[in-house]
């Protein structure tokens, strides 16, 4: 059992949890993730670790309500427990002196990009962060990103806050103004990561993405999270989750992630039926 | 011939030989093919005594010699004849920490029963069935072995809660050592839980066997991926373990590297079985982990081992219309247990032998629609001594399939090796360990089971666990490496 010590909504449907997990807190490095299971009949879901506090023995994760499990998770509060939290899994982000780095976070991806941005900044990289969200109220961790970046650019799809447009618009702007980018790290929805990869491919800017395929054990045992990288199978759980964006087959990733769409809808419908999503809305 | 002196068996040898092997009561094939409930129902007391009477009580117990953990077969069988079932269970437990499990999944034909003299002319003694009977009897009774050894003050960490780890834990706790088992998944049992289906090895049996070890004092900790959550070095230096046993199992699934392997509907056997067994996907949506809908669909499993048969029989139970085993060699080379092959045939599995897929074909939505296969013929023997299958040119054909499962083996998971300095591995990435002492190249660290040998069986892993326990005990008591 893993106790939730803090839980707060960062935006509608996006919640930050601090969880007691001393073993994981001691070992976590930016870019790594945990697998959670909420209750006995629950599924296992991978979630990137946002930060850890080895002294307190806690880790924090940021979760967006998408399907049944994430809705259920986001209905939990401080004092409640998770049945299983296992990690830290995956290879950590490469933290070296690159020079100028663009960190791009889309939606809840900002929370996953934050620890890597902080670590890169700490060792002396120049960090330019681009945060994108659908609309104003879904922009998260802007202040946190400002603290670890030399410059922050924000976009919203609908223009309700900051610049209207997509993160790739800002990336183009950076390139146009003559920034020499040594590395781009993009974390967010697959279409966003794919679009970033297309922008940087032509310019041969090294670009890393953090992939989120379907996963079960997270230790390399099942092979369900295999992604096609450079035409070869790689397991996101042990070979990743970060990969060279220019070598990833995003079409295969998108398609494989849709494998259980019907079943996911069944679960979600059933969940809505029994909860009517009141729990979450009433707390906002 | 006369009855053997001091034996409780009233029959002479001739009479024993005449007795037929008692069949295992099982669920009717057509009924069970759609359910996950256990196929074999187990002997009654009457059947067990009848079967036990067949034992010839040989002077030279080849059955014991051929058992990887050395179960005292003759002794426990005569206790059954005497009606002392509890005594028989205790006798097995002297050598085997998981009798209810091995009684169900051990390939007895390769070990005890394979060397039984009765089998020379007729059928061998049903040793596995008898073992299962007494183990289940003991469970019903709820009795437990008491640890009598005085605490040694030594701590042993066991990495992985599969058959080798549990077996080592059972032996070490009885020697008075503190034993702590780390498991990466959320349930104890390793491959027993994620790999072997309910209809062959019910989960409650594994839980009972684990609880048995727990009552003896073994501690279990789930959700710890050694190599990530904590390293071997940290276990020894920071957590003060005096010795570590690594029994992490086989690891990464092998893919064929043929076109179409990334299509939706193509699974590794590990994923397919983990979804069903560990995550209960067959009970979706009562359980949350989903599985593709198999009803009315055609499923093919590539491979000829127990894992392949577990997968295809699971697919049948999930409602598959056609269920194929696609194997590149012939019947004779299939590594699966005979009983599983028999059960699969009874349940309606079709065997496409001497056949191998060369490509998976996609429908318009990126889902599997067929496997392009080629027929094989057997050529000269390969390194394993089996005849090497070779494709027959021009024999390609398309087998319509909605789901394909690859059960063609596994390779070493490098997670521990890569985070443990001075732990030597062989060229295939498995941990190097002495075949008798199970010692690795790292002082205080022992290893056994599939992470040393590559994919094998439950009982071979248990054998390695026992040897490791013996040698760990020696190391802890003498301090000699």
C-alpha cells in the first residue's frame, strides 16, 4: 500500500499527487516512470514521475483523466492509498551539457518534461521551454517551468491565453530568430511529438521524445510496449521511454495504442454510469 | 513373489504389475474448453490408494535420482498405501516446497515417471497425480511444518518469487535464516502466476503454497524491481543482506523479426498470458485490464512448448473459433508435456506441424488478417540434437488469423546484470553460476533457474533453488566462499 500525502488539481482533470514510496524516491531520476495499480481488480498504468523527495520518501506524479483508471485515480485524495506503485522504471533522461536545449511540453506532458528541464538547467544548459495546451485553464506548471528555464513560451490552441497556435509555431519562431538548438525534447500527445519531429528533421536537430505505448509489467517481460525505432523492435519500458524522434515510427505507435479502444470505452462508460463523474467535478 | 518386507503393501509384485494406472478424473473436454476452471480434478482417497498399490518399491530408486529436487518417491508412496496421507505430504515437503504446484505442472515423463520400472512394459506409476493428491490433502487439513532450527541471525535476499526463489526460500527458512523475497510484479509466484493459466494451475493453489511459506516465516515484498528499485549492491551494503539469490526467470520475449510483427493482434506469449493470468483479462470488464475480443475469431500460436499450449488453450476459452498451434518441427520434437498435448487435442486445438510464418498480413485498419506460412521439412541435426527445420520452396500459404501469439522463447533480461558490477554473464546474457553450488562470480551472490540456464521448467528451476539454498547455508555457516 502506498499512501497519498497530497493531492491537488492543477487544472480541470489534471491532478498532482504526492505519494509515499521511499524506495522509489531514493532512486528516481528525471525521465523515469512508475506503474500504478489502484485496487485489486485494477489495471497497471505507467505514469512519469514528476519529482521525488528522498528525505521525505515521497514521489510526485501528475495525472490527466483520460480513461477509467485515471478518472478513478483523480477521484482520490490525501490520506487514501494506492495498492501498487513500482519503479523507477525506464532509462533516465540523458543529462549532459548540450548547450541550448528546447524543452517542449504539450498538455500534461509539461509535468513529465519539468524534471528533465530542471536537471539540464542545473548543470548549465541554456533551457528554452515551450508549453502548449488546448486552452487557458489547461496550462499547467508555467511558474515551475519559468524557474528552471532561461525563457518560456506558451501557446494555446484557441488563443485564450498567451500566443494562439501550436508548440511547433514557437519552435519555428526560435529557429527563425537564429537560435542554434543542440537538443529538442518533446513530451506530449503523439501528434504533437510527431509534428515536432518533422520540424527538426529537416534541420537535423537532435530530438528526443518520450513514448507512452501500452504497457503491462514495465520490466521487459511482456513486450507489449514494443515500438518500431529505425525499423527495429524496442521496448519502451527498458530501452526507453525516450527515443530519437527521427527514428520512431509514430504511425505504428498510434495504431498499437488504439488496440483496446472498444474495451477502454466499455470501461469508461461503465465507470461514468456508476460515478457520473461527480466526484471530480464537485472538487473543482 | 512375496510382498516386500515391512511394506504396508499387501500385494505381491505380480499383482501390482497387473493393476492398471488409475486415470486422472478430468472435466469433459467440450465443457472445459470454454471455461478457465481446472481441467484435472484430482484423485479421490480411493483412487490414490489404488494407484499407490502399484509401486514396485524398487531397491534402486531411479525415480528419486531423476527428480531435480530429490522427492523420496518410494517413501511417500508407501505412506499413502498405509493411509498416512499427512505423513506422505510431510515426506514430500522434506525436498519440495511446492508439492501442490509440481504435482500439477511438472513434466513427470521426463523425470520420476520417465524412469519408473512399471513404464518399461506398461504405464508408469502416477507419481505426479499422487503428489498432487497428498499436497491437496494437506491443504484441506491446514497443517504446517514448524521451523525447528534456531535463528542464525543471517539474512538472505531472494530476488524473484518464481519456482527457484520459492524453493530456495523454503529450504533456507528451515535452516533458521531470515528470508526476504523481492518480487517485481504485484503478486507472488513469478511465472506460476503470470505464465501458467488457471485451468492448469489455479491461483488459489499458488496462494496456499505461498501462505505456507509465509507461516514458516518467509517475508515477501512485491513491487520491487531489483536492478531498478534497488540494486544488488544496495541490498548487501545498505540493507545488510548476508547473501542474495537471483532467480529472476527467463525475461525478454523473442520476436521473429518478420514483417507485420507490429500489427494489432500480434502478441508475445508473455504479454498474452500475463494479460489473462496475472491481470484476469478474461474477466474483463469485471477486471480492468482489457484483452481483444476473441469470440468467433481465428487464433494461431507459434511454438510447440508448454507456453504455446497454454496460450492456445486460453484462446479457445476466450471464445476463439479456430485455434491453431503452428510449429516448425513435427510432433516428436514438441517440447510440451504429453498431457498438455493430449488435453489440447481433446479440446479441439488444430496442429499445423512443420509450418512457420514468414509474414503477418494486415487488414485495412492495421489489424492482423492472416499469417503467410511456409511448410517445413526436417534436415540434418542442429546443435540441440534436433533435426533442423528447413522451408520447402514454393509451399507458402495464407492462414487467416485475427490474433497471433509468438511463443518461441525468451532471452535474458539484462536489468540485474547491467547494474551489478562483477557479476559475469555468458555470451547469451545469462548469469554465470556454478551448476552445483549456484555461486556467481560475485561473493555472496547465487543464481539459479531460467536466468542461468535459459527457459526450462518449473521443476528444474526448483532444483536450482534447492542447490543454491544448500550452498548459501554452507556459505553462511562457514563464511567460506
